[in-house]
C-alpha cells in the first residue's frame, strides 16, 4: 500500500508541473522515498520529476498501454516508496480525442483509486473559483477531488478572498502559491527544455519549487490525503515476467484491441532508469544494446531498457554529441526521441560516430529508431549531413504533428511481424521526405490513412513513439535478433 495523490488542473498551463515537481522535491527533502509518475506520453516532465526525487520518472498512459496495465506499472515504479505523486495531463477530464475519458487524468486517478489535488490558476478570479472547483469536484462521482492548491495568487488579500469563497465548496484549500516567474523552466517548440540540456539550472529550479511549495502548502494535509487512498489490489508489473509465451505471433495487440476498421491501412537521460547488468563474465551470452542518450536524445521510457535487460541484453547508454564510437561489442542500437534539430551542427560534426552507426546498420544489425532517431538516420537534417542510413531528408516545419495513433505493422521487422497492432503517439515539428520507404514501418488510421517510416535490413525507423510494456515481445524479438 503506497500513499498516492494525483495532481490535476482544470486546463493546461495552470501549474501542474510546478506543483507536482515542488511536492516531489519537498517530500524527498523531508526524508520520504517519493515515486514520481506522469499521466500521458510526455517525456520531458518526468525528467524534472526524476531530478526532484532521485528515482526514474515513469509514465502512466492508458491509451498506449491499456487500462489494465496502469495499476501494475504504477506498483512496479512505486515499489518500496513511502509516497507516489502523479502529475496529470491537460485538464482533469481531457482524454484521447473522441474516446471519452480514456487516458485522461480522471481515468488514471480512478484506476489508481487515488485522490486528486486540483491546481487552480487563480490569477484572474476571486469568488468564481468556488464555482469552478465545485464543477470539477462534482462532475464525476468516481473522481475524488480531495483538495485545492491555488496558484498564481497575487497578494495576501487575494488569497483571503479565494479562501473565503472556497469555504462553502466542501473542498479544502491545501495551499496557495504566489507568482514567482524566476522559477519557471524555459520552453521552446515542443514544451519545456529537457533536464538533460540544462541540468545545473534545472537543479536550481527544482530546489526553488520545493521551497515555494514547502512555504505555501500544507504538506501534512497533502500527505494525509495521499495516505487516505483506497487499497489498490493486484501485483506489480515485472519486466522478467512480461514476455508472452509462446513467442509473439501475428496480430498480438494491446488489450483492449483497437476496432478492426481503425487498423486497415495500406502498405505505409535525465529520467531514464539506471539498468543493473549481470557480471561481465556473462557478456559473451548477453549482446550489448547501445541506447542513445544525452541532450539530443533524452526521450525514453524507463521500461524499455528494463525489458531489453530482462530479454537478455546488456544496455549501455552513449551520447551521440560526445562519443565518437559506439559502446564496445555493440550488437544492436536503440535511438529514441529528443531534439536532434537543436543540435544538428554538433551531431553532424561527429563524423566518426555517424560512420559507425551507418556501418552497424549496413551490417544488418538491429536498429530501432523513434522520431529523433529517424532524423538522425536520415541523409541530412536541415541541410546538415546525418548518418545516411536512410535515403531521406529531414527538416524543421511550422506544422505541429501531435496525437495518439492506431497503427498496424506493414512490414516484418526486428520489432514486430507484419500485422502486429500497436498504439502510439506522434509529437514533432519536423518532416521527412519521403515519409515512408519501399517497406514502410506502420500503417496509421488517424487523422488520415497513411503509411510512414522505414524498414530496411535490420532498421526500423519511424516517427511513432510506442510503449513496449504494452507489447513486450518487441524487446524479446529485438534481443533475439541481436543474438543472431
């Protein structure tokens, strides 16, 4: 039984990250073991959570992984902790487009049987705050809004008016935070700047958030609320026990399955878990899987490295901005998401590593690349030479591509058999021309039917982010190909 609380808000921009990260840091400084979690597919906020707690920030996404995995994944991440703080996504009741509550903060809170702390931007209201809180607290009887934290409060008098208004709402005020612009983390085209790019400044920001939350919030009341969470039954997810048996077969998919009509398509480090590997005497039997990290490739779900390790690989992180060679003995390569567009000149200047990646891919070794990895494998990025594994050119775009996707594997690859169903997420402001190779990676249903990505030799490269805990056979298949 882990005490737990979900930090939510009426809308994006209300201060969820500020409050959640501040709570994590304040409770950690108080001596509690705090487990950090984030609702949704976002990679950046968990990096700040990890900095605040010293533990891997983990995502809880009911769309990517299915509702049945939320409790087990939570229990896995929170094992041995005193408290879990779960930061929500968007507004409390905002979920996957057109699919009701699925993947919303409210949905995850109900799956975790956890109370909700509502963070309200009070900067332009006084008495109206009571109506807003009442509406959110009463909208869904299955969601327990156990308290409010008022954010961006202008003055002591403003706070007094807000508290008076909320006296009759039945929802206690757990804190009030003043406007403190200097604590805000800088943003750019895809949100906050990741921790991996500004670690020293991020440490200062997290410390400031902890101080702000400690001074403005009733931490004992928040902890009491978290300890009042209803019992959560079921075993925790374990990487070693996640692999299906027998081996993955055609059309193994997520639970619940996506509608058949949605799957017909034409042929188209901060926050990462530290992976403990076996003694080097076993390295002969365990292939080395190199995983890109550093400032340019900071997006990865902790469970991916854990699954690769459980499948029999030694996972070794390297930094394409600094390392001129792949880790010794590399038999497979995983390049996740990040911001290679910000570091295109530096990545291009590291010619020895670009050559090493191209040679590994040409040898037929397994290479899995998502989004940023796709750009890095291209011939060029914004005119700068990249690895040249794919005959494609990548460039920045004014258009934001964002949203959940239902996908089916179009081609057999090192990750999946053709016909395998997955759910994924796209989030980028770049384009790749052409958008798909002769053997595309995925067929996507929405927002329009299309194919995308590249499968060639041992390479699987695509814009689509997936969560391997939903289909752990991906990791096992990848490692088996590395061994072969």
